[in-house]
């Protein structure tokens, strides 16, 4: 009975525009994740070495962050449909050039364009999701969106690497280029929707309330960058793979459940438990040699990460225009992961892994005073 009621509730929220937008986002992200680890390997085997492989990822993520800053301006002038189409084209067309050569300049140029496409797509998709639903249902719908866009990473990353070795790089590049372009069909079915423009006073009041949730989320994504990058190096790669898979499965489920809870009771109530879960999960990585501690820690961390993904985003959207909030939230996501990976690498030689993970947990715990955020909207009645 409860499953049937849940299905009706989900179907009722998924309008035609929402389905089309999610289809376009999933197509773009699947094309992205198929090549996320494959292109650096392609550059390395083409003679660029480890430096070239790292440069490919670095250039791509730099372009992602810079593009995210420009998306609110683009949305205000072009509307969601045109900007989503731009993101898909930038993710798809450049990938079709990769079979031409594995020389580093070409691969870096392609990665630059695809990184910009990723930044455009994720900001526009998140903002449009918030625009398509009433304030009282944003939490659950944004949770469903999080589940949908999380699927490409689960399947695309390992599939791209496997296919590159099994059938060669060129077929993978072609498929990964065509999938985002196929998403243009869904975008063309969307109505022309312009980004909402708040009044000047409303904008100023709203933006003042964005920084606390953004800083909380940035602290957690910093830890994510550390764990994804260094957990395989801290202990057994096989154990790290199992732990990271556990985290990737728990995060989208927790993100959706957090949305359902937040719509009924308020998302601000989720900040403290979400943050405590992520701190606990990182702290358990101090025992890097214990399979139970590592896997359980990543399960707890993944649950807290999913909760905070939803809660911080909903709280920020309550306080500012969706396009600008989406840009800031995604910027915190990508920049936090990059800073975490780079910063941990710099201190690792002085601390070692156990103490380093402990320091990351302490850094996250410092943001606990920022969780005193009042909701901007009343939750739905029970």
C-alpha cells in the first residue's frame, strides 16, 4: 500500500517538463562520466604521462568552475532551454574530436570545452528543477533530481574505463559524444522558460542568507575530494573501491529521503545530523586498515553527504534566485573537491593518513556553529 502511494506521489510531481529536463541532464552527465577517467588514461598512453593525465582533469574542472560563474548571466539573457542546449553541445561535440589525436594540446582543448559544458549543464539543470516546482515540494523533487543525476556516475565511470580497454578508445569517444547530443531532443521539447528575476530588495536579503549553508556544504565537499582521491592510496585499492561504491549508493538515497523529510519538517533540522554523520564517517577512516571501519565509515559519510546535498541546496534556494543559488552551490561542490584533493596532498607528507583524516574531520566540525539557520518557508503540514 505504502509503495503504491509513494509511486503515485512521485508520478504526480514528474511533469512533462521535469521529465524532459531530467532526461537531458542524465544524457549529458552520462557522456561526461564515460570519459571522466578514460580521457586522462588516453592522454597518458599517448605520451603525456602522469603530468598530462593530471593536467587533463585539472583543466576540465577549472573550466567547470569558471563556467558555473557565468551561467546566471546566460540564463537571464537566453533562458533555460538555450543554456541547457549549450551545455549538451559542449559536452558532446568536442568528444568527437578525440579520436583524431592523443596529443596533449588537443586533449586539453577538448577537456576545457567539456568542463565548461559540465558547469553549464549542472547549474542550469539544478536551477530549472527549483523553478518547475512550488516551494513546498522542492526538497523531494530536488532529491529525485539528485538520484537521477547520480546514476550516470555509478555506471559511467567503470563502464568507460572497461570499454576503453576492451574495445578501444575511439568507440567510447564516439558514444560519449553522441549521447549528450541525443539529449538535445529532450531540450527541444521544453517550453521557453526565462530565469526568475527577484526584486532588488529581495535579492539583497536573500543573498545574505546563502553563505552559511554554502560554507557547510563546501566543508563536506572538501572531505569528499580527499576521500575520493586518497582512500585508494591509504590502504587496499580493493577495499577503497568497495567503500567508495557504498558511498555512491547511499548518497542519492539519503538525498531523496532528506528532501521528503525537509518538505514536511523543514530542511534546517537536517543540518546538524547530516554534518555529524559526515564528520563521523571521515573520523572512522583513521583506521584505514580495518575493512569494517572503512566501509561503515563511508556508508555513514555517504548518508550524511546526501542529506547535506539536499538540505543546503533547499535552504539556499529559499533565500535567493534559483540560477544564482545553483551556481554558488555547484561552485562549492566542485571547488571544495578540488581544494580538498590539493590541500590534503600538500599536508600528507607531514601528517600521514590517519592524522590527516582526523584533521579533515575536525575541519568539518568547525562549521557546526553555522547550522543555526532558520527556515525561510514553513514546511508542509503533516
